[in-house]
C-alpha cells in the first residue's frame, strides 16, 4: 500500500454498536465498535489512515470476473437448451 490519506476524528457517541465520529474540520463517519480500540470513549480523538489495498482490489476484480464468466456460461447453456427444445 503506497498512497495514503489521513485525518482526525472525535468520537461523539456510540449508537447500536456503531461509533459516530466528527471529522475535523467538518463531516461525519461511522465505524462499527468491533473495529475500535476497546478503551475508546466519547471525546476520544483518533488518527485514521486510509490506503488502497491494491492486492485486495485485484483479487476482488479477478473473483468478480470469474463470477461473471460463470453466469455468462450458464446463461449460454440455458439459451442453447431452449434452442434445442
């Protein structure tokens, strides 16, 4: 992962297992509590970094391509069966 972006966020509150954060200077982000530090509490300020996972993205693209091919193949087989019948 090479190119990253970072920002600060302050926890406003937790609602239904989701942390609601204010992003400085403006904005909002929601993060499930399972991804947050266990000691977090209202008013905590987080430093958050975001990066593109190039390998993960490539894997997902390959898997979705395989799924599309499978659907196309099954559709072609179904159309062939209609033509034969």
